[in-house]
């Protein structure tokens, strides 16, 4: 209600017109459904609970502008609304409309500071090991064929035996505990799966059977997990060993969610996705309107943190891979920051230089320190002790000797420059023990390109100062945003199957969080000041 009073109509029907027809019986307003979806995520409601709130909640009726005798909508309507948005690529339309309104009010703008971090999202499917994946995928294919072609299935497979084996879901009975029994069951699954695929691809089978999604998924899972070799006695089915499996980015993890992947972050494994959240983190005074008051005349207080971008990826995508795409998304909204605060999982010298060149954005992030033995020991001559003459392609050591070798190279997939000193110079050097551990050769240096190396050296020097650490502490606030997203909207667990629908969920969750924050900020108590610790409450009670 407060947001509507301050910003007016956020979600006009015309903004969603491409997803809805103009002929036929008139349905619910798309703009109203968008607002209902935002409020649904703000209160972490199911579709049925959201429909109930619309039917009986006076506050939501006021926000939607509904008549008192309006019966509301059926609980299936939000599902159809989300499907239309995904089908027409409108997953981020609600967030774009809110950010546009905030830009018009001067509450968010390009420049300033922003911070980004990611967190794991669990897919709306059960975690399956390889044995469970094979069994459940085959069972799902049989279920689909039993509905689509029951007569063909009864003639093509041993129906009674397979009904006993694949009738119950894989999680409804206990799998074998011994390794030998598990291996035997895995081979049985493999043989049965290949038999079903052969029957579906036979010349006398209907062509459309092999095009069923469940059969296509069965084929993909079997290609990834099994091999079949022709022998003198027939065809031998084998389970792929770990080294023969495709990379995690390509490997299916469930027959019900084809976009979910195995992920690893900070020692935690999960099946699902990652969500990358960007928000403003400007100093408090930069959020205030010119007169320090809202449209309704009330005073504001505290910092306003607005989520400016939300990106959803599968679980295998690293934070560094998303740095450039996130900046492209912010540029599309005309919300690029001047300084972007990232954690240590994002940066590299190449990214720092690239973001500055392409977007004019300064990345404020810790870089990896010098990993040379001298730097790790804190004694001897590290790389910064050498003077680099980039124009003449030479390095000078602390003793005044120059290098004799300068050559481009590729180290661990990264372009580098290798600099070497002659062994005749290094062998008799009196400070050799402080410079190199090489027994026969001379000192070797590994450098980046000139621009990248200079940026890297400057960043390493800055991040050791207390001023830089104090400045970088700003980034820690995004952890609180992640906690709020998980606790308020349930972002840790995906509600829907598929990357696009999960991203739609995250986009509306971002809008819901922004609405909650705007309401608190306009009422003079931003979220980071509303919680009072138990110690503070005790002190207040004693004082009273």
C-alpha cells in the first residue's frame, strides 16, 4: 500500500501485453497478477495461500484496487501467469519496471557503489546418486510410455517383471548396502534401459515414441552413464567409471529438472543452481532526496539498499565467469556503478583491467597474493624487489643484474611472460639463497601483460593497508541481503523446475525484497535498524 502511494501504478497491463491475447474472454489483469506475485514472494506464500489472501485480505485488495465483492481468482491462475512470462521472455519485466520507477524518483542511479555475491540454490528435486538416477530415469520413461502407448509397451517389455522392479519410486525402498549388489543392480538397470531404447527405436515402433521427452532423457542419461560393447557372445553393458563421465556442466542430475547441476562452493555440494545478487551500497546521505522527504511528506532515515540485478545460473558457473555478464546486465539498465565490491572468488588481473576498459567500473576486491616461495616466507627477494623495464623487455634484480631471457608463455591456461636470469650471473651471487631455490639455473619470474601486472601490483599493495580494509568492509553487507532473501522469500530452495522458471522466481523475489525495504525506509526505520538485540533490550529495560 505504501509503495503504491509513493510510486503509483508500477505494473501497467500494457507492459505484459505481448504475453496475453486480445481476443476471447477477458481474464485477470496482468498488472494485478504481477503485483500479487510480488506480494506472494514477500510473504513466502504458495499459490493457494496467495489466492486465499487476495480473496480475504483487505490490505491486498486495497493494493490491487479490487472491489469488495470481487471473488478473486483460482489458485491455478498464478501458475499460468508465470508460464506465460517465461514463454515470452518476461522474467525480469517486473524488476525492470520497479527500477525504472526508482530511477525516475532519484532513489537509484548509475555511478556510486554496488556489491555482488552469490549463493547456492537447491533444485526442487531429490538428490540422486548415480544408481538412483539410473533407476528413476528408467521408471519415469516407463511411466510416460505407459500413458502414451500402453498397448505397445505391454508387447515390447516383460511387463509383470518390470512392474515389480520399476513400479515404486526409487526413494520408496532401500537400495542394496553392499558394493557388489549395487554394481549388479546398476548393470540390470543399464541392460533394461538399452532394451527399452532399442524397442522404442525399432523400425516397427511408432516414430513419435522416441520423441517423447522422457525417452529422450533416458537416452541422454544412458549415454552419460553407460557404455555398450559388441562381443562374441553378444553386447556387454558396462557402467562408466568416474574418469569417463562428462563434466558436471553437461551431466544430468535428475530426470525431472534438466537444468539442475552438481555444484561445489566452500566445501558444500548441492544439486541445483546459483543466484548472483547485486545491490547498491552508497553512503547514507546519497540516498536522500533533495529535501530529505518522501512524496507523502514523511522524513526518511537510514541507508536504502536496492537490489539492482539478479542472475541465475546452473551450479557449475563460477563467480568469475559471471562478473562480465553481470556488468552487461547492469549496463542494459543504465545502472553501472563506479565502484563494484566483489569477494575473492571473482577477481583476476584480466577482469579488473577488462571491466575498467569496457564499462569504466573499478572492481574493489582482494586479489591473490604473490605465491612465490620468497613472498610466502616473508623473506628474500619477491617479485616486487625486481625492476621491470617493459619497453626494453628486461628485468633488473636487487643486485643490479639484468635478465637475459624474456618470452611469452601460457601458464595454466593464462597468458604470461617468463623472465630468466643467466645462471652464470646467479650462481656466484652472495644473496642467492634469498633469491632462488634453483640448484642449477638462475632466477625465473612470471609476469602478466604490462597493464595487468601493474594493476595487480597496485591492488596487492593497497589491500594490505587499513584504509583499504575499512573500505572493503562495505562488501560484507551483501551477506545480510542473502540471508534476508533466504529467510523472507525462501530463495534457498527453488519452487519450480528449470532454469528459466527458477530465474523468474528470483526476479520476483528481488522485487519483493525491494518493496519491503522501500516500505521500511519510507517509514523511517530501515531493516538494518529494526532488529534490537537481546542485550540492547535488557539495557533498555534496566534503564526504564
